[in-house]
């Protein structure tokens, strides 16, 4: 009868500035994937800011006077939520719902801003969690 030696004999030396995983054993396979986050240019940020300013202008002319101040505040919250280092998609959802409930005729303009590909790019640049949250929101918005 023969026996197989399943023991692992390894000599490992790591030097320099190293981080990450290491695996030692028999028949080990490791795969790593690097996801590149989109880079947002200054021109793209300026374009997004112009879209936000256009929405503010539209609110100033089309919102009922008794709702105008609140609408401008919601747009300020929306702009901050989208462009924050860690975007706040909950606030984006809140603002969309606020306009839908309070100033229905302008809800489409807010929705159009949120659906703009620049918003997805800016939020996506912040990381996977924010991008997934936005993806779920967009799915809900498109289904509504």
C-alpha cells in the first residue's frame, strides 16, 4: 500500500512594500480582478454643475411661489448628494420623491438630471457601493 504525502513544504520570503493575500498549499489557484473606476474630468464636473444650475433656473421660473424656496433647497441637497466624496443616494431618492409629491410638473426635470449619464459617471467614480445604490435607484425610477 502506498501513501501520498499531502504535506506542504514552503519557503516564503516577502520583501519591500507588499500588501494583499498570499496562499500556500497544493494546487491553489488565485484570481484577482482590478476594476478601473471612471475618472471625471473638470470639464465634466463643470457640465454637471451647468445642468444643476439650469434646473435651479427652471425652478425659479416654474415653481409655485409657496414651494420655490423648498424646491431650491432640495436641488442644493441633490447637488451635494451627487457630488459628495461618498454620494448619498438616499438623498437623491428623497429629492425625487419630494418633487413628485410637492411639485409634480417639475419632477420630470429632476428625474432627467438624475438619469443623465454624467451623474452615473460622477457617482461611479466614488466606488462600487455608491454605483450599485444608484443602479438600484435608476431601476426604480425607470420602473415608476
